[in-house]
């Protein structure tokens, strides 16, 4: 019945059938009448269906026996057999008499045949409709035999069987499982191999397993056996007598009842739910990892739903029962609970859902933007007040108070979490942990937890964990930073930064401690004595003065800005300053910290410009900031960059922060408007898993940044640096110019290069190229913040030219001048010492007549100069013939 009416009490759809035609050994099949599925309409009994088929079979032989295969069911009457072979376009109909001795079946054709393969007992080849159809021998006995249980468990059985056919690998085998005690059907499953493992059985139960091959003749083969009983648990002797023992034990585990679904339709496959699943968070990642075992039966995949995240995704199908499936959810929120549901899909149906509440991982707390409030409470102690960190990514376990004399990045602070007060006093570190406050202490800690505020006194002399809260030094300036932990790990009473989940507050401004009162009293007495001495000496001088000087002798006081030293005297100066762990250089660097700090930064602090600053403590001074034209953007003229003086020009350099995603267009606008031909990049885009600078240049294809179009025309990658050349043009204009980027990749953040000659060689490479550019073209230098590495590079360029032109050098004066134009230039004491070491190494090399040291990097230059430039390049762009 094409429309699905009942035929002999069985639901049939002829459009899905492969009816068969029984052929004699030597019968030639001719082209028959076209047969479409809608030819037979609405028979109500099997015999009526047989009569309808007979009428289409050339109206020939009387049909006494009809074998019609419908959905794997066989119906027979008496003697002769009629089979119908259906192809994609038309059905070839053949009738024969007295073929009861043949056992014939059909299956979809293989290789190039597009009809059916007809298999007869004699194995002869049969021609049908001009096509050769494969014939194979089948035994009249069962195809499957020797079904055995390879292993029997408490809830599973593994069966194996043999097949009486060399083509057994192409069969699909079906296993029906029936409860042998009450003949209740339990399950059915399929296997493409001659073995199968049946799971989820009840312990100690009799089962009947029936195995047969789909679409093949022969009897199915069955085997009956018991599963092993579950063992009892916790057997104990409750009482022991002279001749008796009373035992007690716990019952075995109760099996989960089988899923029952109502109603079910005949011949329809029903998807089976997964039994259960695991839902595991991934450390410091905002997603979940789901794991479940492939259920028995066929499936077309799984639906994963996360209800309170409005997520619905598909997972691929699985084919091996019991095989573990995994699925990674899309990105979720940290430290959150989600209701996850897994549904099995099959034949357009959905299984019963299986759900579970799952929890995502915690991670570092969101970095706070609020700066700790620090006040001096004595000549040797500070109070640090800070707010609780946001618990969005996990509950806060602890806080650590850190003291430093410099502004520090998060990466730098994290590396110093195991530094102590003693390390700081020995000057082996610039920051240390002075106090650890566990969150359970917060409520009992003095003045804490009111409105989420915490106050810690630094310098009290107590010890917490392995950290001494030692007294601070009078008349010294300090900053405080706070580390917040959602997970804190200690090793030998020291915080292990890499294994902890931590973020850091911004560091406070410098706070100057007052003088020790005892020292002040001594100073007062000394000053009074000195005054009397000065008055006496002054009177004596006045009495002896022979000549009165009536000229105006007013002299305005100016702070020390220069410490110029002759080249021939620098070595003795260097050794003196280097003594006692660079104590002299440390004092010089301390004096530099106040340079320029009071200059206004109004533009950088405007609300509309705050989002353009990478770090809120590195803001350009108004007096020297670079201003953009705002004619095409409407975003103002602001960019975090300053003009910097070189040896010959007040605007020889532009020092800038590494671009943010929202300032890349401004960055290229500055390059175009300020006629920049060279860029010196001193940071990697990502360092220690933190983004330090957005990649602001294209790779292979040209890219537009606003109305600036940038094309990379060459790239040379060397061990310590990479050199890239770009064509820069403005849309709707015929103008363009070349820009070369010198990308130094061997300089750690807040650190210094491994050797001085590496930076000196790199500086000369840049200087040689710049000497061929227009005089009014500044060199753009940037790192991440645009102060530490950037300031060091600009300073070494000025110092080298100063030594060449004046035979004198003034490291202190150069750094002072840079800090008057942009804050924090040469950001760390190590970088300041490194500058002096560079000067010392250059002087030594000149003394040893190795004057070409700074001009060599023979291998690197040879590689670079062998690159063939494009037609737009020449000596003006640094290429040499």
C-alpha cells in the first residue's frame, strides 16, 4: 500500500520495499511492464495484494504460492513463487513456475550495477533487463551459527558468532534481547561485526539472545544464559556462638529501571537517552567539558542545551556503544552554575532529556581600577586602605599588600610575590609583600569590612606567614599595591604566583614618610649652634671686607639637571657608582623620580580620552603631547604620545604607547600626518600571556585603518629583531610613502637585553637608516607603555651621539631631560644602570680600537642586505648595493 494502509494487518509502504523475483537457473529476464508504487492501491488483505501484483506480471501463470518480503516479514501460500525486482526508474517483473527448489534473495547492487543483486541457490549469473546481476550461493541452512558467550558479567554479556558466508563483513547483524523469565522484550541492537557487547542488564537474570542478519534468509540463532549475580557488600558477623555464627550483609545495588515509552509505532527506531554524563569545569577557562558514554542503538547525534545561557548546540553521532563522547561548551561566565541537558537524536525523534547542574571554573579576579589610599602614620609606617575586589570570577580567598618604590605592572608584581622585606632592604628587589590578609580575617581585622573597605598598617614589625611587616625608612617615598586572590597557593610559606589566581590593583602615588622626631631634635640643636657659628664668621668676614660689592648678586636656584663627565674619567666614576650593589646609581635614580611629575596632563585625563590610555599612570604631559588633526574623525586630537628631544632636534623622536584596538587608526593617522618614515617597536604583541600591544600592521593583504591604506611589501625575520617595510597611502589622494618598522624582539618587559652590544648594534641599524630620511621626520618609538624600553632606546641614541661629538657623557642629564617631556622615561633602576653599562662598554671598545663593534652584526646585516628591494626602494630606504 503506497499510502501506508494496512495490508494483512501489517503497516506497509511499498515505496520503501525491495521486493524480489524468484528466477530459475537459466531464465532470461526480459524488460517487463513499468510498475510504479501507486499502481497497487488500497488492498485490504494479503491475497488481494498478491492478485494485484499478478495482474501486472504479464497476466501469465496462476500463482498458487506467493512469497512477498515486506519489511523483513515473509508470507507464503502454497507452491509457485512470484518476485518483483524494483530499480530506481521502473520495475522488471518476471514470473516463473515451480521454483520452489530455489532459495533466492536480493540486495542492493554493488560496484557499477544500479539494479539489484539476485542470489540463487545454484549461484548462476542471471541477466536482467540488459544488466548483469551478481548471483551468490546461499546455504539452505542458517547463515549464523555457533553463537557463544565470550564473557558474562554482572550487567553485561559479550557474544560472538560465526557466519556461513565469505561476505559476512558486509552484513548488519541484529541482536534481540528478551527476559527469559517472563519473555519480556528488553532491547535490540545492531552490530557490523560478528560480536557484540550487551550492557545494562539485570544481575542474576535469565536472558534469551537472538542473532540474525538483516535482509538475509535462514533461521535466526538463539542462546539463553544467566548474568552473574551482584555480590553482596559488608558481610559482618553479628554474633558468634560455640556452634553458630550469625551473618549480616548489605544487599547488592539495585539496577536503574529500564526506560519505558508509550506509545510506540511498529518498525520505528526510538532514540535511547544517555544514562548519565559528567560535567567538568576547565581550570581558568570559561567553558565546561561534557563527557558521556555512547548509548546502545542507532543515533544521529545529540542536542546540548544550556537553559539559563540560551545555548543550544549539536554534538556529532556516535557508533560504538560505551565509547566515551566529549563536548566542549561555548564560552560561558566564570564562577557560574548552569543547567545542562543532553538529548539523543534519532530518525527525527528526541530521547528523554538528561540534565545536570554544572559549575564553571574560577579565575583571576577582575583587576580593580580603584587605587589604594595610602597615608603616612609615622616616620616608619603607612596605612593602606583598599576596597574588596569584585567576586565575579570567584570568592576572594586572600589579599596581599605589596610595597614598592616604583610603579609596577601586573606581570612585574606577580614575579615578586615571593620577595620579602629583607630582599627589599638588600636592594635585590624593587617590590615586596609585607602583609597577607586571609578573607576570613577581614571581619575581625581592625577597621576592616565596613562598606567593603579594608585597612592594613604597614611597618608594624609583625610577621604573617613568611612575610615580615618591617619598619619603613624615614624620608623615603613608597607606593602600595594590593594583590587579590581567588585561589592562593603557598610553598614554604611563600606565595607561588604561577599557581595562584591573582590580579593587582593599580599602585598608589608615592607617599613621603616624615623624619624621625629624634633626629629632628638633634638637627634643631645642631642648626642653632651652626647659626651662631655662621653669625660669628659672617661678622668677621664683614669686618675684614675691604671692598664693597654693590652689584646685584641674586642667583635663582635650579635643581641639578646635569652630571656631565669626560669620557676619560667615566670609568672611575662608573666603578664608584657601581660599588655596593650599584648604590651610587640607585641614589641618582631616586633623585630622578621627581623630574616633571607636576606638569599638567589635562588632555589625557578628560573622560573621553581615558579609554585611549593603556595604563592609567602613564599619561602624556600637555606641554609636549602629539596632537592629531580631527577633521575626519570627530574623536578629538588626543593620542598617548609625546615629542622627545634627540641630540640635534627637540622633536627627533615620538615616544608612544603600544596601540590599543581602538587607537590603531589614530596611530596610523599620526604616522601619516607627522611624516614618519621609521618605527622602532621594542615589545612583542603578547608577553607572558598578556597583550602588550595590538598588532597594528597587516600581514599579507593590504588593510585600511580609517582612510590610511597600509601594505606590507617585505619582512625579514632575524634571531633578535624583525624588519618590515610598508607602503602607506591615503585614500583619495595620489600620495604615498615608505615606512620601515624595526621590531626588536629580545627585550623583556621591565628588564634589559642580555648584552649591551645587542642594543647598540640595533641602535646603529636604526640610526643609519634614519640618516637618509628627511630631517623633519621624527622616529616613532614605542613599547607597551612607551616609557621604559622606549626611554632607554632614545637615551642610548642621544648618549652615543654626545660621546662622538663632545667626548663627554651625561646619563643623568639625558634621562632628566626625557622625563621632563614624558613621565617615567627609563622606568626602572635596572634600565638606568644598563644605560651606564652601555656607555662603559662603548668607551672600552674604543679604547681597545674596536671602534666597529657598534656597527657590526655581520650575519644579520648580510642576510638583510641580500633581500632584493622592490622598485620603490633605494638607498634612501636603507638598502645597499
